[in-house]
C-alpha cells in the first residue's frame, strides 16, 4: 500500500515540475513584431468635374403597330357580298372604297314604297297649296319634281309661316319625310366603306353567308401610318414633348423619320418607365409591316450644366468617389438623365477629381491617384 502511495506522489511531483519548467521557459519567448504593410499607390480612372450642356438623346425600342385598327361589324341583317374587291384577308382598299355590302331586297323595296307613298302625299297637297299658300307653291312644286325614288330625298322646303307648318303637319307630310330620311340612313349601313387606306387583316365571315346585326365581319387595319409604343425611363420623360422628331432604325440599319404623338402619364412600377408613342409613315424607301421590332432615337431637349460619367462608377444610385489628398471620399450627386451605360449628373464642385471606374478592394492604407499622374 505504501509503495502505491509513493508511486502516485512521484507522478504528481513530476507533473508539477513539468508545468513549472514550461512556464519558466515561456518567459524567454519574445512576442512577434507586427509590421505595418507599406502604403500601396493605386492608379484609377478619374476626371476633374466639368459641367456643360449635353444633348437629351434617348435610345429605346419597341414593336410596330398600325395607327388605326378597327373591327368591322354588320349593323343590319342580310346576305354578305363582295364590294369593289374580293372580301379576303390581305386585300387593300383606299379610303371610301366599298369593302363589302349586305344585300336585303326586302328593305330596299320597302324604302322605295315609302318614297312612292310620300310622292303621292305631296301630289295631293299641291292643289290646296296653290290656292291657300300661292307664295309657297313654286318651291313645293320644285321639291315634288326633284324627288327620285332611286335617290335620297332632297331637302325639305322651308316653311314661310306657322299656318303653313300646321297645314303640313295635319297632312302628315313632316312625319313621312323624316321617317324616310331615317330609313335612308339605315340603308347606307348596308354598304361598308373603308374609313381610311388600309388592308383587311382578318376576315371572320365569308361572302355569301347570311349575317345578323352586330356580327363581327373582319378586322381592317391602316397601313400608311404606324405607331411605336416605346418605354422611356421616368427620369428622362421631362426631356421630351409631343411632336418632337424621332429617328426609326430597322434591323438592317435603314433609317426613317417619325414624331412623338403621345406621352403616357402612368409609370410602370416594375420597370420605372412610361410609354411614349411615336408615329411613322410607311414608304417605298422605308417599308413598314405590322409587328416589326424597331430601334428608336428620340431627340429631346438639351440638359444644361451636367457632366457624363459611367453608370458602373455610381453606387447606391447616387453615390460616387472623389480623390482628396490621395484618399477616396464618398459623395452624393444629382442624377438628371440615365443612358444605357452612362448618366448625366451635377452636385459636385467643379474641379473635384471624380473616379470614373468601379473600385473594389479598398484598404485603409492605400493611396489613390488618377491615371493621368502615372
């Protein structure tokens, strides 16, 4: 038992001596010296701030659409027939051309019967008119002779007195006249004319079919004037106005002329843009087709007292670096126009050395100098 105790005491003693010797030896260890790294000079792209008037040119693009496009519907019932040309998709019509007609012989004959009865009514009042209203007889006789059943009624003669108006009213002349004029207007709806130069884009019903009032017949689209709907950054919208010129560029690089017709007033929250509408005319030298994708250059007003710089050198939308005493100092700017890769700004003092490239890995002991000083 005593032997085991002695062995344990010896082990404990050895451990204590080892710990003491470790601490004693560690006092001779010197702390390493922390060396400050030498200052590094970095050369960056930088330019002195200088303001001038810059052009307010805006580049954008959009899809071409017809300036006017309407749905042609039948307002009357009957059998659909061709007009001056075949009622087919792709058919071209000039303004006023007969696109199609709706045949309804029953209504046509009813209208002629109405005119015949009216002619009889005028003939019946002429003898009394000659005796009671001799001063009005010549104009009513001329009106009677001008009536042609195949043509619209001529204008009703003006009455000379209240007695004459009462006389015409009691003979039902006025009621018959305006009833016929109403049906003449309805008769014109059987003939569908082109409201502008254009082409049948779609045809929903073929000729020979019976149509009812309200049925959609075709889509008629204008092809001499087109319109582009293009997005413009909201910050740039103040530079443009209606009727300003625009340059249109197709995929082949050919250029045409246009002008701004409308500027939207609602901002798209997803893109922070507004829609601008540009009209452009079709021509042999610059042919246009519905659905074309075109580039647009809008010539807006000049932006006064600004400087242009790369957008990748701006942080958080409006912060830049300037070099002061070989150090980078962050400052805020006023952004007045955004381009695809650059922007216009002011807000810095003229002459300040503005960093015009993206800077990464900034360290506290680095010195910065413009490349021009290298």
